[in-house]
C-alpha cells in the first residue's frame, strides 16, 4: 500500500498538484514509517513548495533509513545552501 500511495503522489506532483502529492506521501509513510522512498518524495515535494523545514526533516529521515541515498544527500545539501545565513 505505501508504494501505491507514493506512486499516486508522484502522479499528482507530475501534474502540478504538489499539495495532493504531499498528502499521499504523508499517508505512505504513516502506513510504513520505514519507507525511505516516501520520506524522500515528501522531502522533494516539500522543498518544491518552499517548506524547507519539512524538506530537511524528511531528507534526514530518508538518509537515516537509507544512508547511501545520493538523492537524499544532494537534496539536503540544496536545502542547507538555501538556509545558510538565515
């Protein structure tokens, strides 16, 4: 079920509906808290919405679950670059 919710969220994001995508990603990780991909997708969608706090928290969660995630590490670096000096 989490993978299906995440795929639905991805469809929403691709169609430009980030908020519905975020809801699906949240449901996916509520159903399976150790779903690293769901955390990463929520991080990216949150970043795209400008919610850098959630984006950073979720990117860190993805890295805790999957320490070799290059995508999560790169996203976290992008977030930290935006928040430096704030």
